C-alpha cells in the first residue's frame, strides 16, 4: 500500500520551464516582480530570448526593425548584466538551462555566448529559426546542416550544447523530400540537438510522436503549447504572416486538442530533458501561464 501511495504521488514532469517570450511586456516593466510571480506559480526553469548585450550588430538591427510592431523592446537580460540576471533568478529559485539566440551571433560570437552561459548556467544555446533567405530550397537545408555541425562543434568547445528549434517550415514535402530531415539526418548527433515546438510541429502537419521516436535522443527540449482546434499553415509555414494567422489558436496547456499526456510521456522516453511552456506574447499571462502549469503539474 505504501509503495502504491508513493507511486500515486509521482508526476510526469518534475521541473517545468517558461519561455520569456510568453510575457515580454511584464518582464520589461517589472523584471523582479515578474520572476517572483513565475516562481510562485511553480515554474522552476526559464528560457531567455535575444538579442543580448553581446549579440551581433545584425541581430540588433533586425530586432530594432520589428520592435515597433511588437509593442515592446525588452530582451536578453532586460537592462541587467548576466550576473544581475543570475542573482534575480537564484533569489526566486529559478534556473536558466537554455537561451535562444540568432544565427549570426552563433557563427561569429560563440565565445561571448559561452561566457554568458557559464554565468547563467545555460546548458543549451538554441537557434529559434533559420533566416528566410537561408531556407528557400532543399539544398539550403543541406547547407544549414553543415553550418549546424560547425556551430555545434564551436559550442562544445566553450562548454555548451547547440540546439535547433523547429518553426513549422520544412515539414512539407518538396520534390518528394521533407526539408527538415536534411538537418535531422545531416547533423552529428553528438554536436547538434533539437527543440520541438508542439504547436508549430502540428501546424506544419507533422506527427510529434513519430519524430520523437524516429530521432530518439535528438530532441532534448520541448516548447509545450496546445491548439484550440486543428489548424494548418495556409502555405509552407515559412513566413511571419502565416505564423501570426495561427496565434489565435494557441491556448493554455490542457485546453486544446493535442494529446499532451501521450506526447509528453513519449518525449520523456525518447530523451527530452526540458519542458518549457510557451504562449507567444499571450494577452493575459498572469492567468494563462498559471493555468498551463497547473495542468502540466497534474499529469
């Protein structure tokens, strides 16, 4: 009876994370208060998004071009240093095992990424999307696989791991081939890892469980999202217009059609280590993010 009671108290996910892009305005306006709020909700891990003080000029130019439409400017450490951010996280019982950054900084500034990662405790540095001009053809994806191997090796040398986050494109057949598979099959499993975004994977028409099982131990992180009803990209998922069209169909975990219990169970069985809630710039993060972690904590 005692062993049954112990087993009954075990939950599927022990440490649940949050992507900062879910609540950028709150973080920009009150970073300490927002971190305290997340900690009280039960989140244990956070994932940062760039650009950062060390990011390349190209990254900052692109960011400054889109912030007027986003309605906020904050990113990285939100005006703090890496050490100051680390202190704020530690004071709230939070860790930061992963961070998102851009391709140019990954290729030209890995040393700086490594320095910041050691301060903050990042294990994974992640590319959230391939620039549109570098993924127009299947050959482009093959070239990116080669580039990723080089990035993965440079990341290894500074003591971190490189991962790529799928964003919905590359999941539909082109000339009988799935472009994403050129990256999955063409990269070194010891140097290149992956972060699965459940919403964009489903929107691209792919099967999350099939990918997890086919590429066992390649996916190490997951963006946990739910979908209010079955929707697909209007095209190949390759531009921001198609992404934004689907934002209204993102919903709190457990409130949609995705079989999260099955998917997350398979994810744990096949190597996923970090489960990170993300609801891109959700309108009411104070309630939405609480509902997501409450559901996931109940599994």
